[in-house]
C-alpha cells in the first residue's frame, strides 16, 4: 500500500515503514506500527473509559436486547 509522502512525514512513517490497518466495513483506519500500535491504542481507550466491564454494563443499560 502506498501512502502519500506528506502523510508519512506528518506521522513519522519511513518509506517502506510498517502500519496497522483496521477494516471498519465502511472505512479503513491506518495506524503507524510501534509504540503499542492499534491494539495498544484500543487497550488504552478501554482503560480510560473505566475498563471492559464498565463499557459492557453501559451497552447493556443502553441496549438491553444485547445482554
């Protein structure tokens, strides 16, 4: 996959550098690899939101049919 040089410079991705890609169905999310990568970013976001159990409880409260 080729990324424009301007985007590579902005995000500190060397030519031929590694990225992680998440397919969201209607969009792709491209994350520079390293320093935790996509998995690390998701883990940090879950922790910041109060942890998985807290997020799951909010989903159940908002959408009881999903419990």
